[in-house]
C-alpha cells in the first residue's frame, strides 16, 4: 500500500501522501458513511492511526486498513450493492483485532460524535 509505507518516511513527500490519505478518506467516508455498518469502527481506527501517542507498528496496521478502504481497487468493488464493502469490513476488523488494546475510549468517543455530525449533514 503506497500510503501506508510512505506515511512513515521522513520529508515533504511523506507529508503530502499523509495529507492525500486524509483527504481521500474524508471524501469517501462522506459519500458512503450512511451505508457502512462499520463506519464508527472505521472512524475510531482513523483517529487512533493519527494519534501521536499510538505506536508506529499500530499506525502501520491501521494506515494499511484505511488505505484499503480508500483505494478504488480492491478484492470486491465497492460499487456492488450489499457486498461491495465486505472486503473493506473484513480488512478493518482484522486490523482492529490486532491493535484493539491501543484504541482508546477517546478514539471511539470522537468517532461516535463525528459520525453523528456526518449523518446530520
């Protein structure tokens, strides 16, 4: 995954790719949030990944899962009704299981509040 590996390199290129991941994430989430049963978990993973206190190996796992959600090419195309996001959900669930002890209540609370805000738009 381009975003996940590049996000950990130092320099301006990593900063640009980090910004691109954030921008692509929010663009796609706004478009599909109402249809995602795992939207709150996805947001909690996002906030954990960008938390400065999160260890780098945890960030790498979460960035990979988030990048898989954002990238247009994946195992099951997102445009397919009902099953389009099943692979995204599986990747995210696996990543969260691996790093669950690092996802703090604050990540989940902010995710819940942001999801409510997105649903009210």
